[in-house]
C-alpha cells in the first residue's frame, strides 16, 4: 500500500462523534503496519473521544487508501500483557 498521498485527505467521518479522520492521522503508524497481503483490507482502530463518550473506530482500508467500511465500538478493553 502506498502512503504517498496528501496527508490532509479526508478518509472518513466517525459515525459516533462526527470527528473527521484524515490520512495524516494514520501516517503516524509505522509504514509496515499499513501494508497489505494478497489484496486484503488493512484494519486500523483509532481510540478517541472524551469521557463519557470514548469509543473505538475501526477503518477497513483498501490498497488505494480508500475506507471501504467502518465499525464503532464503545466497549473497549486495553490489555498490556
């Protein structure tokens, strides 16, 4: 997956909080985490929002850095094991 796009490109709007998600939000990841195998989608989960409305937004991104689907979760468990 190529990451040589304009960082200000709007990828999605969170259905839970209407926050705009831009490409530069994802480019903070290591490039290797944005690569794909065998044409499959890359799943990226962003944690955002403030109490009491914290939630996770998962983006399903294709090889052209286009968001094909989103999923929101308000039940979040972070394990540091």
